[in-house]
C-alpha cells in the first residue's frame, strides 16, 4: 500500500516541494541567519498548487510531467535563495 502511495505523481511533486521548503528554511535560518518573507519561503508550495490546478496531474499519458514540475520547483527554489543572498 505504501509503495502504491509513493507512485502517485502528485505525491512525488509534493515531496520535492516539501524538501525544498525545509532546505530553504534550514539554509536561511541556521546557515545564513537571514529573515525572508513568507511568500518567498513558501514558493515551492505555490508551484504544487499550480501543478494541481493546471491539470498536469490528471494526464497519465504524460508520464514525465512530474519530473518537469519538480525541476521547476527546484529551479525557482534555487533562484529564491540566490536573490535573497545577494
């Protein structure tokens, strides 16, 4: 049952976003010691919402769609860190 749970594309995208949120929080608070706006720190969650609204999760014929969305989430998380560091 757990294996079937992790095969869902929505769960994969949500796990990537959750990892990015936690990594950004640790990076900003523990390593860089800077305060960031909640809009920036929660930005990966907004991409999950866009993923679900766009209907990409409901198209099983696009088997690699979750990889694209996960890449977008990671990219914009890195951009948010770079913008806040400079």
